[in-house]
């Protein structure tokens, strides 16, 4: 008799998607983390040219086109001062697949993976789908991940921990000294540090640093994506890299059967985005900074307590009971904090990746919702 696997029964549809799909068509959507900018014109044109010439018709190498992997390696050298061999890069179907193959290649049933709580919903779900056990690590009051809490949570069953800076759902940026500590923990405890760096370019305060800069053992795997860096969410092009060729080879074993290769047109587009003008990155960061200030000031005026996010395009205020539901009933989509973990209870995530007129209108509605529940 057919049945469903125990692993898939442990996960459910993302709370983000549930809220988004339940909203009315005319709702103001602050629930979905998607930049409202167009992808770079030169990136789109590169895909068009590849399609029209027939260059994108066939499979690429499993790892991805050599020229794209060279562009990714150059990016790591330019932005982080880390020498990455292009052979140690795998182009993936978005950052989601990169995260999946990183976990699948390293986690056995019963193994523990430490995940930030609140944290991105995929960390918990993808760990469970490997047969592993996600172990939540509560964040500090400022919503950053504490290296001491990570180290204290390590057991004989721990094989990996996930860090995410700038963070989703919090927008928090880990200070460089914490990032250095994450690398030390990976080295000294011989556990894998998976660094989710998809919001790397969207930093307002603080400084983005990668554990890959500080680790000596090859125990860091970096997940990244063109989705948030270049507003290319629909292109589904990400990558995973490490200074350990052995880790890359194991992840490639998963990737080649799950995906074969990332879509060729998207590879051409991502290469152009990485190697071409970077004006969009600067424009998006400046715009998101202005929107962040608008939203944080507006939420504070309403009476909500909200840590000022240092990056990404999310904020996570503490909210009273019934606030999220009241906002949804009034046509503003926000996500309850417990969708991101038990320690997100009592918070809500708002994405300010939308235009300022909608943000102002949403703040007016949220003020009414707040008055209705307090």
C-alpha cells in the first residue's frame, strides 16, 4: 500500500505562502520577500542573446558554465578577498537548491543541524527532509545569532549549523567579530558552517563579512544567489561554494541527479549581472535604506517595539495578540513571527520591498489594527 514518507510528513506548506495566498488580490503585500526592481537590462539581454543564438539550447556542465563559475570566483575575490577555485563552484536552481544540496550532502538521519530561531523557514524544513533534526538556537534581543549560544548547543550529534547575515526574517547584520567566531567554531568543533549570504549586498549599517574569510579547515559552505543581489528571483540562479573540493564533489553528486544543471538562459543572465555594471545594486540599497527608515519610524510611532534592521529588506517588530490577523482582515499582508520558529512568537515579519506609497498606506492600516487590539 502506498504511503507518504515520514520525512515529508514532518514539513508543511510555508507559513509565508499560506498568508500570501489567503490574501485578497487588492491587499498590500508586505509578506513576500521579493525586490520590486527589474533585473539589470544587460542581464536580461544576455539571456535573450543566448536564446536567439541557440547557445542556451543544451545542457551545460553539471557545475555550470565555466565562464559563470569564473565570474562567481572573481566576485568572491573582489568582495571578500577569498580565493575560490572556479571548479569549487556549483551553479544551482536558486539559493534554495544550493541550501538543499549542502544539507543533503552532509546530514544523515538523526544528525543535528543548529538553525537560528527565528530563521528562514527552509532551514528547518530542508533539514527534516534529509532525515536530520533541526535544533533551534534562540537569537539575542537584537535578533542576531550569538556564537556562544551556537557553541553551547553543539553535541556529539551536531554536524552543521546555519548562519544568515543579513538575516531573514530579522534584517539583522552579524558583527565581524561574531562571523570570525562562527569560523572558529566550525574549525575547532569540526562541524560544518553553512553561511546563507543571499542578502550580502543589502547592508545599511554594520559590515558584511563571510565566515569563508576566516575558516582554515574548509568547514564553511557558502550559499548565495542572484535572486536578491540583482532582483532576479524568477530566474532561479544561485550557487554554492567552499574551499573544500571534497565537499563540492559530494554536493555535485546530489545536484547532478536532482537538477542536472541550472537553466542555461539564467546562467548567461547571472554571468552578465556579476560582470556588468553594478548600478542596480547601489540603487536598490539606497532605496531600501529609505524605505527601512520610513517603516521603522512609522511602526515606532504606532507604538510597536522594532529593532532597526541593519540590512536585507525586512523588519521584525514585537506585536500584540491579534495584530497580524487584524492587519490581514484590513488588507495588509504580514507574516506571523512563529512561521519562522517558536522564538518568533509575539513578533511579525514585514517586507518593505515595495513602493513608498504602499508602505505609507500599510502603516495607516497597521495603526488602525494596533488600536483595535490594544
